[in-house]
C-alpha cells in the first residue's frame, strides 16, 4: 500500500485577528498610574512575544486611559482602564489578544433555518371547525362566569 503524502500548505498559516493595540494614557493623571506602570515594565515583553501585533503608545493629556484594539476584519474594541492595576491591564491585553474581533450577536431563537415553513405555526384548533375556535371558547367562559 502506497503512502499518501499530505501537503503542508494548511499548516503554519494562522493569522492572529488582533492587528493593532493602541494604549492611550495621561502623563500626569492619577487614573493613568496603572497603565503607565504597565507601559514601563511589561509592554516590551508583550511586544517581543507577539511580533504580529503592532503596538502604539499615545499620550492623551487630560483624558482617562484606554486600550483600543483594532482587528483584521475592521472592527475595533475600546476598553476603559481607568484606575486599573498593571495586572488587570495585562489581563485585558491578553483577553484582547485572544479575541476574534467579531461583534457579539444575541441569539433570538435556538434554531435557524434557511427555508422557513410556509404552513404557519401549529395551534390546538388548527384542524377543528371554525365554530369551535373563538366564539365557542368565549361563550363557554362567559356562561361559566354567570352560572356560578
């Protein structure tokens, strides 16, 4: 039996969805203390470990700190990190690194079909004569109220 050679075109082609991180902070503001510590100590390590992510550090004086993540699909996510510790900021940066960038959508129904039924929904009176549908039910409830 001959061996089948598997082409390795599919391996090694992973592209991380996170394209760019922008760290905005204030140079003098107290709410930016945690992000300033994170930038001083840990951002270089993160940049070395993740060369596919472009990191910008921007100074925004008089504004609260935030992290802006831009993804390959064009979406962006803003995380406010006001008064956060460097550990919490590291947690958010790692969380953004692992996200896909797709907006979260609420599922309205637990099932989905491309071809919805044209018959309509089933009711208990579906195959009953029309006389039993509304008028009989209403008269029965009205009679039971007056007979008691």
